[in-house]
C-alpha cells in the first residue's frame, strides 16, 4: 500500500475512534489509582482499620451472620492493615468488615461507588442491560483498532529514509515539526506496552479468540486447575483449621483471600500470596473434609507462560504487578502515562491534520489568486 494511502487510513481510523478512545484513555489512567481515589472518598469507613489483633476467619463469618443473617458470603479478601472485604453471592453487593470486631462497617454495590462507576465507564461506556454486551464488543473493537493504528504508525515511521533520525524531538524548526516528532517518538517508545495493555483489555471480554491467540503466540496451553471432585467428602466444619492446613502446605506465604464452600461436599479455596510477590497471582489451595485436609494445590509459580499471562491479564492491564516491591510505584506511574498516550495521539494527530489542511487551503487560495484570467 502506498505511503499516502496508509497515511489517509491512519487519519480515518483516528477520526472513527477519537471519542471512544479518549474515554478509554482518560478513564484507564484514573483506574490505575482507582482504589486510592475510592479510599480518599470513603474517608473514615475505609480507614477504620484494626487497632488490635484480628479475629479468626470463622469468628468473622459467624459475626457477620449474626448481624445480617440474610446475606450469603461468597468470598473474603484479607487485608494486612485495612478492613476486610466480603463479596456476597447472588449479586447482593460487598461488605466492609472490621477484622478486630467482625462489625460490618459498610454494605454497598460496586456500581454505586466512584470506582464502580469508573469501571463501568471504561468497560461499557456506562451502558446497562442487554445492550451492554454489544457495547463491550465495541470497546474491544476500539482496542483492536488502537493496535492497528500503532502498527500503521510504526510502518509510516519506517517507510521514509533515516527513520531513527526522526526520533530526535526538537522544536527549533517550529511547533508543528516538534509535535510531529513527539507524536512519532512517543508511538515508538510505548508501542509494546500499549499493545500489551490493549490485548489484555480485549482478553477480558473476547475470551476464546484471545486465549487461542495467546496459546499460538506462546506455544503453550492455558491450564486450568482441576481439583479432585469427591462426593464422599464430609462438610468442612472448621474454616480456621482449613486455612491452617493450607498455610502449612504453602509456607512463607500470607493469606490473601478465601472462598467459602457453596455445598456440603464442596471444598474451600484458599489464596496464599508468597512473601515479596506483591499483588501477583496467588497460589490456590483446595481444602475440605472433616477433619480438614488439603485436597489440591495450584502453585502459580509453576504455571507455564500462557497460563501465567492469562491469569494475570487484569493485573497487566491496570499495572498492578509489583505492588509491595520497590519498583511497583514506578510501574503504576508508567501505566498512567501509557494510558494517557492514546488521548495524546488523538489530540496531536487531529491538530497536525487540521494544521496541514489549513495550510493546503491557504496554498490553493494563493494559487487561484495568481492564476491568469481566462
């Protein structure tokens, strides 16, 4: 394809995706720090952390049942120095729990909070109901077009002679020249990270095709843990004993979360995060029977490349890997910059196009004024 045609395609795709891409870019940048923003808005409720030792998981579950017997806890996320979070089954919302007393501090639905609103804006442009799934397809398509745009931009940069000299950003030859060079250099510098963010965003909704693409690219299969199913298991009566058995199976790890059994013969799933792993993928341990015993251990550190990437797609998408380490804050700051890059592309690209069009119109007007009369 000719250079001029590629540049025209680059322009038209930019015009087509400008508004939805701006929304994705700005909301994505805010989502990187959405938990901190929500915590600032929550104020005292979120910061009513423990002053003494936490109650045991069994005591906390029992205490919640005493206060709100109609609620059914599905999973509990354990914080080290903050309130615990309980996710309720049946779409009943979320609880914030003080682990020192088991008191329910707050009961809410994520969609009614700023973080939930921001997530809905980013994932489906705030559209609800049956139409939302089609909007999600549209969001994934915009992410795909962003990758196409980056690829076209890369080709346009490589096509003319001496491409690496054009990575030097300078405004000495005028504002337009400097913005153009900055546009190109930013695209080259962020191409790989931006593509990874777009692909992981697509994988959040286009599960099957993205999984196939990942397996093809990594020459490995996405593995799902297969805990044994045994209908003869006795109901797990002691949650604390179950969690203790899991921690013995995975030493030097902290409790991250646990998912309660749904049926009498179901097992409890315990998530354990190895120390120093930040907010990466937890090792999961299935515990059941009476007395409690370990049934299956799925160690995230032993997973193949495709499985690791697949189960960390959300963490990669929002730049949460490395939290708790010295380089974690650097990654998050970098992800904010990368999230804002598409918005910068849209604004600078349209500015360059409008400036070029204005110059062309002035040039045609001058040519007409100097044309000889018939």
